C-alpha cells in the first residue's frame, strides 16, 4: 500500500502510479475486458480519493468509459463467475454490477448542461476531460487508468492531491457555476468537509451562501440522505454550523434555526438552544452509531422555540416543549420524506421523554416514579439515558460531576425496581379476555377501565405485578362498576 508521505511529497504528483491500489482481481479483469472491446476505461471519484487518503474501502467503485459503460458491464458479467444481477439505467447510460464484496457502477464519459429550474442535466457523450470537468470537487475528480499502456496512472487535472494535502474542498471550475448547475453539491461540500475534516475554500463557501436559495429545487430525499451522512460523522456540529452559516439550514431544518439566539428581559437570559443542541449531538456520538438516536439528540429541544415565554419574576420558561417537540417531529419527518414508521415513533418518544430522567434527579426518587419511567420508556429506556447524559453540557466541573452522579443514582434505582417488578416489558397480568370471561360481559368500555386501574395500581406500588394480586384488583374494580362474577363460586 502506498504511504501517505509518498503521496504528499512525490516530486511529480501527476505521474504518481496507483498500481498498488488496484489489488482486487476485478481490476485486471476489467482491463482485459475493456481492451477486448476497445473501450478506454478509468476508475474515478471516491475510490481514488479514499485510496490516496488510505481510508477504508467502502465497497463501491465508479468506472468511466470512453464508450458504452452498459456494454462493458454486460461483457464483464459474462466473464466473472461470481457477478450478481446487472442493473441497467438506459436513460442515463449507466449500469451497476455487484461482484462478491464490491459494487461497480459504469458510466460513459459525458459532458453536461443544466436548466436553471432543474438539477437533472442534459447529457452528451464526452471525453475523460469533459467527465472530470463535470465532477463536484477536485478531490473527487481524479482518475486511475485501467488501460494497458498506462495501467495505474493517476490523472489529476485539477491538483486534487494538493487539495487532499491541504485538506481543502474546492470545485474544479467556478463554484457559482458548479453550485448553480447542481445545488445538491453545496450540501455535499458541507458533508465532505464534515466527514473528511476538511475546510471549504473561501470562494466556494461564499458561493454556497450566495446560492443557498437554490436548494429549493433539490428533492427532499436527496437532502435527507446528506443530512443522514452528516449526522453519521464523529462531529456533526461541524456540518450543521456550516449549514447555518451559509443559510442552507433555514431551508432544510427551520426548526433548528429558530432555536438560535439569546434573549434578555429584566436581567433574565436563556441559553442559546441552537448551540446547546449541537453540543448534545456531538456528546452523544461517541456512545452510539444509531443515526435515529442522533436525530433524537438533534431534535430534542425543537419545541423550545414555540413554547418560549417570559414569566416575571421567574424568568424564561419552555413549558410543555417536549410534548410540542414530539408533535413537530412528525411534521419534520413528513416534510423531509423520512420514514413515518417505527423509526419516527422512536425519535418522537425520545423527544417526548427527554426531560423525564432529568426531573427525577432533582427530587427524592420514589419507586412509583421509577416504575412509571420504565413503563413509559419501555425498550428505549437505555437510549433515553444516553440522550439525557449527552444533554449535560455545563462547563462547571462540579455541576458536571454532580449531574452524572445523580443519573447514576437513578440508573441504580431503575435496576433495583426493574429486577423486582419486571416493568420494562410490562404486560398486564389480566387480559381483556379474562375480564370478559370472569364477568360474562361482551367487549365494552368497562374492560378498558378495569385494565387501566390494574396497571395504575401496579405502577403506584399498590399491588405487585403478579396474577393473584391483579385478579383481586380486577374483582374490586368490577364491583365498583356493578359487575358480578359469572358464578357465585368465582365471586
């Protein structure tokens, strides 16, 4: 494998040979197949960039052909015994072919032109130079030859290697043209800067700011895909700060930008909940790769903007912000075309409960309060505590330690109560069918009333979570409703 030092300090960087990075047998088979068809072929994009940076191989490889990429994909499939089913996209002249642990995407070299109201280009056959010119960033515009005469040669017309060395995101051409043509590239620039820990060059950053309104023509699905990738980074705040600075965040997540700012009335201030939120997201990342838990961290305070109120002499309040925020999650997910299924409900639940453990550390923790938290949180309890501990952003060391110690006390209490009362996956000891059979009644409101009374009695500690105690409670509640047992013996 090439050493990073060799890449950065080679005397003639454009002559750098990448044969050592083409170890996978598929590259040689590609070279043979392309030569038989007379199609000059190159590896481009992320594979080249990541190999130069010695980043882990992600499994996808982009191939550019000076000819038909579909024809090359079909020919390679015939030659490779382990090739999977081929996917062909005739409109764009592309094909995808999985082979063992990799996925190859083939495309014919092309040049593009764009209409101002669409990011879908008009495509024409082009040269390798044309294809590299249309790439988004210099670090993604490098190519490796798979041709016999110069196999492994690095073709770097925009000094992408230098930008890798300097850790810069730069467009191959005028950034205004690049971003106006395809506004998604602005979001990709911020995502790459966050992933790679690079800086966007000033002229590109200024162009993103100037063209931020162009994000309105990008599909919500593509925007969400990039937001997911930013959230998956070790330090997502880098990306969200850039999104806010350039004005893009207002188009995508106005619920977050609404949190920005500090107000002061009669000497009372509240914290800037936007920057606090980004701290929480960064805090949670070392403890989870679950992108939906990271979404919960990002959205846990969005209800504070609409509920903010100054009440003298107390100061600022955000009463009910968890409930309001949970309802906002649905609208946000729907707008961004995110799944309105269990993933959305998971985020909603965490937002709704995000202050519950914090409230428990401020009072004498009772068994009943702990049982209710265990019951209400259910399977998200551990993730809820991960979120709440990430929510501790105080810079005061003594407070930081005290808050964490309090959370540990609540966790210990939860373990004791859960082991004794088995509330985590609570199932009522008495079912609706048992109530109907005992009192010989059809489905009715009374059944729900009795079940709710049993649940409340268990959570409050009035009765144990056991069948006999629950049955006695059922009988007592039935009598209150004027119900009688099916037989005298049962009574």
